C-alpha cells in the first residue's frame, strides 16, 4: 500500500506549529494546591496525626 504524503501530512500546518512562538503554560501554586480537605494528602496527614497521638499515649 502506497501512502500519498501530500494528503496525509499538511506541511504548511506542521511548519506553522514548529515556527510559532511558544507560550509557557503557567499555573499558580495557590490554585494548584487548593486546600479542599478531601485529597489524599489531607487523609494521610490525618491518619499520621492519629497514629502519633495513639503512640504517645501508650
């Protein structure tokens, strides 16, 4: 089976994407680490706190 590369790839579109100025994607840390209380980190911290309080009481 022979490919017709003119139909498969648009050289102008590829060139446009390669030469376009790059825009850095930035995410604010405060938005990314939003404190919702139901994520795994909060659950882990709660378990560790309970473990530490129980181990210091014994």
